[in-house]
C-alpha cells in the first residue's frame, strides 16, 4: 500500500508541474502573438482561457477600438461594452466622441457614467448633442453635489445656480454655517429661502446656548413656534411660555399643561439629572414622536451620559430611527451622527453612518483612519469606482511608511523592491526581482551595482554583474563606465592576483558588447580588460614574460580609457625588466611628462613627438591626482636620469619590417590598419 501511495503522489506532482509549465508557456506565446501583430489569434486564446478582459486591453493598447468594443460586448455584455465605448469616446473627444457614442447607442449611458466618475467636462461635451441637451441641468446638479462633497463651495454654488437649484446652494451654505454666503445667494436667486437661513442660524445659536440670539433669528423668520420648541427641549419653560403669550396665545394653555406634566416627571426623577434628555428621548419614541426623539438624541453630549460607548449607542439609535421612521431626515441625521462619531474617534461606526448617507469618500476615509483597508477597498470597488485609485495610492503610501515590504509586494512589486533597496536589503531584492522576470531583474542589478560602486566596492559590484548579467539599457552605461574606471584605478595591471578581476570584467563586457554590437567604447573597454587579463596571467611565469610585456605596451593604445600615468609607468617598468631599455626610456619619459602635466593641470606642454605616426592617443584626459606613488615616481625619474648618460640607450621606439612602431596597428606608410593579435 505504501508503494502505491508514493506512486500516486509522484504522478500528481508531475501533473501539477506540467500544468504550471504549460500555463507559463501559454502566457509567453500570447505575448509573442501580440508582438507579431497576430491579434485575432491572441484574442481567441484569451477568450478560450476565460480572460476576455486581457483581449480588450490588448486591442486598446494598439488602438484597435472596434475589436476592443466587439470583444467587450460579446463576452462582457452591455455594461462592459459601455465602459469600452466610454473610454473610446474619451480618446476621440469633441464631435467625434458624440458621433461614435450615438452610433453605438451609448450616448446617454456614457453621459451618466462620466458624471458618476467625476469627468464632468467630458459629460458636458457629450451633452452638446441635440438629443442629450435635456440632461445639461441634471449634469450641473450632479457637478454641484460633487463639488460640495469636495469642499469647493463657491464652484458648487455656481453649478447649483446653473442647474436652476439655488435653494440647494442656500442649504449647502446653511449646512456649513456660512451664513453670509447663504444670505447672498438667497437674496439674489431664492428669496423664499431667507427664512430657512434664519432658522439654521437659530439652530446653531441654540446649540451654542446663545438663546436670545437664536430667538431673534426665529422671530425674524416668523417662526415663533420653533423658538418655543427649542426652549422646551433645553428646559427653558419660562421663555417658551413667554413667547407663547406674546406670539401664539392660542397654544398657551396646551403649553402650560405640558410644562406641568414635565415638572412632575422631573420631580419623580429627583430633579434635572444627567439622564433627563435620554429619558425624554426614549419617552418620545414610545409616543411615536420620532422626529423630536431624533432631535433629542442628537442633543445628548458626553457630559450628559459620561460614557463614550453609551453616547455612540445613542447616536446610532438616532440614525436608526431616521432610517426606519423619518426617511426624509436620513441624510442630515446621518451626516451629523457620522461627524460626531468621527470626532469621538469611533471611525468604523462613523464610516457606516457615512455609507447610509451615500457619502462614500468620507466613509472610505473613516475606514482608512481605523485601518480597515478591506472595507475601504470594497466600498471603492463596489460603490465608488472613481476612488479606487485614491484608496490604492493611500494603501501603498501607508505600507511604504510602515516598511511592510511583503504586503506592499502584493499590490506594487516595484515599490516594494524600491523600499527594500532603500534599506540595503539587496539579497531580498535580487531574490524577488529574479522571480519578476529579466526586465525587473536588470533594473535592480544596475541599482545594486551602482550602490556598491558608491560604497567604493567596485569588485563586489563586478561580482553582482557577473552573477546576474548586464543590460543594454543606455541608462546603465554610466554604471559600467564608472566600474571600469574604479577598477583601473584600484587593481594591479601586472600582479597575477588581479587576474580573476580582469577576466571577470572581460566576461561582463563581452556579454555587454554582444547585446550592443558596434559600440566602440565598450568594445575598447573589452579589449583593455582582455589585455590586462593576459598580462596578469603571465606574472611570475618566465616563459610568458615577453607576452606580458607586449600586452603592457599594447595597452598604451587605449590610454584615453585608462589612467595614462599608470599605463605608461607599467609599460616602462615591464620593458625595463625585460631589458628593452630604449622602449623603457621612452615610456618613462612620457610617464614623467604626464606627471608634470597632472601637477600643472594642463596637457598643453606635453610633447607627443615620440609617438608621432602611431596609434597611441595624443589628447587624453588627465586624472585629478597621481595614480602612482611618489616613491615609484622618484625611482622612475632617477632611472631616466641615470640611463640618459648612457650612449647605448636611444630615446626611440622599436620598429618592424613595415618601418613602423612595432606595437602600432596603424601603418603610417600605406595608411592601413592591421588586425590586433588576440594574445598580445
């Protein structure tokens, strides 16, 4: 039995591996089809795989909107077709968009969709069509409500007026207690609303316990009954009775009876205690007076109940009553309850209240405040798609600030990798970058190498490039140049211990030049590192000593890439060791001239006559400082002075049968260039 189960397990594992491999291969083949322009074939694969949305997106990216619309309509239905038509029209704009959407039969739906998405300018452009002009006032109204939610009240006011809804502008200002603006709009556009403004001011004054001021507002609005009601609710019965006697004598008796009943109730509870408002609200509910019960619940503060949890339940009860019995007050009550819960830092409860009033942006913000990202994303996705990007951006920013790279990787891999890179966690970066594919890997290989170079660790940077490869992206070329420069400065040109470095750099540059054929600069770097690799491999081997010397001499051909003082010093030293004193004399002289030029900061005094009609560069960039120690410079100077007295030493380069400098590829006699020996 054990053998049977083992066999079954092996078979299942193999099938799973095969399935994953086929899926990956299928994905790659689809990308190849898209790249080759075989869009119909790619579409059929996407549709067969149940991923028609990718087919739509493919057609969108190559501007094949007819096909994108066809696939969306065929496989996603009318709603998907509408969304594609909406985006298609938006790319056209103007009359072209109108004609397109009219032809497709989605003009009206796209106008509504644009308004719901906050793209009002696009909605107005579409509504210019004669068949849709009746929607313009409705669009102005929606725009006004949107601007109000965004806190852009002046713009919202103008939109309300264009929508012929000045009363809504007045109520907006009343809601935010901008009485001057409310008065201005009412007087010009809706005189009947002046009374509503005074009532609103009175309500705020009562809540602030400015009773005389509130009474004045209500009398100006000719609403004495409302003043009496407010006085009753705050327990100021004497003022309520006074107003009744002066302005509503027909209601005085009933009010007197209510006052006496209230006094009895209070005496039964030992006077006006902190529970009176709550008891009064509960009694109003039992009598079915839900509007006044809601108002009473909303008047209760922390000082009345001395318990945040109780106060939260009271506020929730007020909203529940509005939803169930007074639906016309749901928006105002819901907003008040949500705002007070937010002030109490009961963010999740506040979010639920905002949802009741369909204030989705505020609800999302409250869910974010209590870190209920799942709820915030659900609201955005299902109820307010225009805020999906907003939520996603805040979520990513929060993850970045908190340093939660693993969670961030689930929504934004690049941001997560950047975060890890900023922390120097390169091992994790490279591991995840490899999983994401070659393009992502190349980016972070370059960043890693650049970081190591900045830390003066060019050898480690070389190891990274050797392990993960190089990129043909021109943005990375400066990294490779800097790497070569730093290694030319820090590594030996002759010691066998440097062989691995030069051989590795040669391999890296070979890989690069294969990716960017024809690049003369990096091809020159490749040749230089090849010669250095051969040169250092000959160190300590007497049979290969001459090969090493020839490599050192050949490197002078590339002093515009190398450090010129170091190159000439190495060439002079190796020629001297080999007994090529004439050549050593020339090279050391050139070395000393370069040292003088470095000290003077100019090459104007350099004499190039020794290298005339050779391929040794004349104009080379001088380093800012010497790359050869002062002891070695002094030793070279002493040797030159010593041999300059020797009649057997000539300051001249060796020539060959061509009559040219033997290390020069360029033949000045017949103006030709010889191929370079691959070894020396």
